[in-house]
C-alpha cells in the first residue's frame, strides 16, 4: 500500500496559491475563527482584485479591504459586535464610494449561493426576500415566478481558494473544530481549487481515528493543504484555545477609525506597518502583540 503524503505546507506556500482576481472563501464569523495569520501573509504578498466570500466579516476581511486587496465582497454582515457595529474600513469604502462592490444578501441567500456552488446548480430558489427591494440593490438576486408562486433565484458563487481556521488538523487534511462550526463545511464544499486549513495544533492521524464524530472536515472536503500556526486567529478567538484580544481589537478599530474620519490619516498605515508589514513572520507578530505573557493571558481567559 502506498504511503500517504503529508499535506503540511508553510504560510508563504499557502498564500502563493491565491492569484489576483481569485474568489477567496474565509471561515469564521465576526470575532471568531478567521484565519488571521494567513490573511496577514496574503496582504504582505500584495494580492489584488479578490472576491471575498464569508458568512460574517470581522477584522480579517476589514483589514483586506483597508489594504486594497478586495474588489467584491459577498457577506451578510460586516461589523465587530459592540466594538464597532460597522467595520471601519468597510464603512469608509461604502461611504466614500471606493472601488468595492458589496454583494448584499441575507443569511438564506448566502447559504443558497454556497450550496448552489457546491452542488453545481444553476441557481437555488428561496422565499427569503420576496416582495422586498433587495433585488433592486443586488440584481443577481432575481425575483421570478414558478407555478404561480414568487421566488428569489440565487446564483452559485464558486470559490477558488478557501482559508479555513481550525483548532486541530492532522497531516492529511482532516480537521477538528473545538467549538462552534459556522460556515466551514459549506465553504469547503463550494471550493473548486484549494481548501487550506490554518490550524493551531497539528495532531497525529490516530487522534482523528479515535474520535471521528468530532471531525468537521474530512473525505471529499478534507483540506488540500494544512498550515500549523499557533494563535493563528489572533486577535480573534480561536475557540477552545484562546479568547479574542479585546485590547488589540480596540487598537485596530481606533487606528482604522482615525484614518476613516480624517482625525489621523496615517493611523491605519502605522498599524499595518507595525503588525503586518513589519514582522518578518508570525513569530515576530506574536512578539509585537505582547509575546508569551499576553498569549498566556488570552489562553487563561478561555479556562
């Protein structure tokens, strides 16, 4: 029997698989489970004209917008809970008419678009949005009549590459989430080219076989590549490992808001220089945000 091949690669190798103009799927929801380490590495590569697909965008998506990487955004919500009801870079782009197309939708439309892509369907039908102005603002959501009933026809949005944060993965792409699974499975099924898991911990395959019921991605939707990056979701929460870093979240928002309002036009640039462009790798980033002492505080906050 042929020996199985490891799918473990570096963060730099992972982001090199994303090309200008690709559709990028991102896991997570607001302040949970965004693959932040890969997002920062992708920004450093200078990728442009991305279509970003995510269930509910948080700091990672907002940072990609602020860095000028995103041309089209497909999501249901862009905000940071009580810290910022509307994410600052997204808000600036919408208010100032920047070159960012927002594919506005509700949760049901988003899921239909992903399922249609995963099932290779021309569209899926839903009653959600019938009789509203949503098709006026998003012409891709067409209101049609079938057998005397009105429906919204939602087209597929296939994903080229997906970055999916996870607590654990084995070297062969089997993935475990320690808590909530938001959109990870549906994004993986809609992905055409590469599913890439950013995990906090690389584990032996025997752990996967020991408790297969908790495996979230495997088989046809196993990750094509695995990147081990401890604290790879920081400053967001890596569920089961560490809480979100409320001090860093506030620092990010303060910088982006100061730039948006014109109070300090260079504030966001200084943030990016300090935490994205400055550190040569993820280890240097962790030192920049407070090092081991801060990481242990976040870890203990989860207990």
